[in-house]
């Protein structure tokens, strides 16, 4: 397990954004809406603020 100086509240959205970006690179056929839903973002607008 990696130690960071960030709270869970600060760390978790960053990780979700990184994972979503990796998914978009892996499968570019997915829409933003699909990627947003896959990682628990409310909608693609909320996701776009990553």
C-alpha cells in the first residue's frame, strides 16, 4: 500500500480521474457518459472537471 500525505477525500477523486483516463485510452470507442458512469461520476459534466 502506498502512503500519501493526502486525505482519502483528496486522494480518491484523483485516482478515479486517472483510472477513467486509462479506460478512455484503452477503449476510445466509449463515450464520456459511459466512462463517467463506469467510475461513479454523476454525469459527463461532473467528470469533465477532472
